C-alpha cells in the first residue's frame, strides 16, 4: 500500500527523454514506483489526466535566506521549486560573529532588507540548524566566499596574508564538512573584490578535495573587462582541477565564445540564467572597491566628501551612461519611494543635482539600500536574440537570482520557471518541454551533487511538481512583480504537499540537504 498514487500523468522524468503517460507512487518521502501500475493501491490516489508530473524544480541561485528564516518565503514553491541553493554571489550570514554580521548585513541591505530573521550570528553549522521547521522547500548550502573573507579580513583591501588564507581555508572546510556543494563567489562585490588569484586558488583547491563546485559571479560581465574575468575563472579551474559554474551568465555567440573554447579544451563548465532581459543589483556595487575599507559608517560619511565623489564619478558614468535604462526597484525611505520605477538618470535630473552628487547623496541618505533594475540596453530584437541563445545553450540551466525587497522588485523571483514553460516552451517553442524540465531538475541536480533529487525514479526523494502544460505561465510584471504564477497545481517536498490545487498548504517540510 502506497501513501500516494498519481495516475495517468504525463511523466517528464528530468533526463530530457520523451515524456510518457504513466503512474507514479510515493511511499513516505521517496518515490516508490514509476510506470504502469494497474494493480497498485494507495491511501490517496489522484487522476492527473492532461497534467504533467515532473521532479521538483531546483533554483541554483537565489537570495532567499532571510525570507526563509522569517518564515515568509513562498515564491519558490509557488513556482514548483523544491530545492534552493543558498549563499549566492558568495553572500550569506554565517560564518560571522555578531559584530561582523551586523556590519555585513548593512552592506547587503539593498538585496536582503532590514529583517534579521532572528539570526544573531555564529558558525555555519549553527546557521544551517536554524532552517528546519521554518522552510517550505529544501536548501542546499554553499561555502560563501564573501562572508568567509569578511569574517577573516573585514573590509581590508590588501591581499590576504598566508595566515588569513589559512583561516579562510579552515572556514571553507567547515562549510564543506557541513555538506556544502562547493564555493560560491561574488567577485564584483565587497569584500570579495579584493581577493587575488592566490587566495581564490587556495580555497578552490580545498573545495576540489571534496569534489565540490567553484560557482562564481565573475569580476565583471561588462564589455571590455569580461574576458579578463572569465580568463581568471578558467585559470583557477585548470590549476585547481575543479568544476566551474558561472552565475547569471546571459550571452550571444560572441559573449559565450571564450567559455565555449574553455569547455572545448577540457574545462568542466556550466552556467545559469533566468528568462528575462533585465538584471538587478544594488546601486552600491557601482562604487569603486577602494571606497569601502574601514566601515559602513565611514563609507556613509565619505560619500559626502569631494574626494570620494571624484573617485566614484568615472565608475558611475561608465556603468550608467546618459540614456541608461537602469531604474529604481527599491528604496526604503518614504520620501524617496516616488522614485521606484523611475530611471536613475531621470531621477537625478529631477533632483537638480549632477549625476554623481545625486547618486552619492542618495546612497548616504538611504544607507546603501537603493536597488536597481538593469534592462538590457540593446534593441528589443537584439535582446530577444540574446535571450534565445542563452536559454537554448547546451551549458545553460535555470535559476532566478531572486531578490525579495523593493516595491518594484524584479519579477524573476516570482515567475522564472512558469515563464520558461509558458512563454518559451509552449508559445515560442524555443525548447521542448522535456529539455526545459531537464534544465530545471536533472541537470542542476547532477551538477551540484544532489544524487537523490531531480529525477522521477524509484528511490529518489519525493520532490514533485504537477503543472498544466497548456496554462502554466508567469503573471508578475516589472510594474507589479509579486504575483504567483498560474498552472502550478501541486508541489510536494519530501512527500509532503506544500501546494495543493494551486494554494499553499502551510506545511514546512523543507530540509537542509548535504552532498
């Protein structure tokens, strides 16, 4: 007798193989049988005629940790996501002692907000222990390079000493022993931007000992410096003999050329991207790295000085030239929220200030909280071609890069998976349904070491999503992003329903997974 039996479903197994009509049985928290099960019996049986049954989706890059700890993170499971990889861009809230945690959280306000979710600081293992009982879906940790460097070096801009690298290495080992999938880096953010190749190599070699992955937001994705950033990543991969994953990497054939060449010569590389032609990050990332070396309080004071403004001007002008489509996705002070949805350049013009003065004043006033949406600057036709090349590339898998703050937050956090299935599978037919599901399930599971997830096979965890291929779609827009999708009808995490008939059940069966 099974606990749960799905009958007459369109089974999409996560491998990319053609879908088949069949049944699937669940016993406890695992898949017990798949195929034609005419004589099977279960406590609960469901007829899924006309519906697709797939492994639960896996989000390999998402900024959801504090939302999860606060118990309010629902966007993932409402899209069918049953596992989320935490510590994206090398950011996390452990292993950090309380004073360092408070300082680091101030730097990350634009991405994570002000809620501390009851976490006061401590070791990585203690941090992971906070999640069970609070989360609807599973998490898989990664060793967060930025937090680890900050724990050891603070904001210091100089290369790490041998002793500091050893201390960072010890923290990386603690994370890997706790089950981390690898090392995650955000080399365009502080303090990670100060890391030299010697530091990266030393930490990558430790992760390679565990068979882990080197997952990097590279030093820059901008034209002119991107190739140097990619070359650094490939050099680390080759010298440390480690597998590489590049975060939120959307490209044309020209942009992808050097990565494809590295793959051809033996670098084991993959990347992820979300199905939208716009990025999202904090305004503070545009400041020169040397601006922050002492403390957040010192930076906020320095933002008022002519010296820092002179240093910041070239970086701000380069990142946001006249006509830049970048606009505000989030601001915290009531008197500034009128600017949400307004282009950065237009808001500066309305202020009557020159562009650098406006940005520095706003960063100081908002204490680094402004969040930006970054539409791709090319024409609609060029953006469409780039997005198609990105989503169909054989080395691509899906992630949201979800950020959950701001009145005009990026809709990717609420719509990436149903958007791919609805718009780019059903409507545009850029991908087959089976291949799209593979990029959400079996491919990321294998890449990040989740041996018991991502496939519809007996013995695998019962992380499952039921959706209607004819109606599944995202509903959020840039003007109103916080909208649950349609067509995601049921979601099971470890055999427990977290979405039933399109509505949340309230159950929180999520676990901390370990590789």
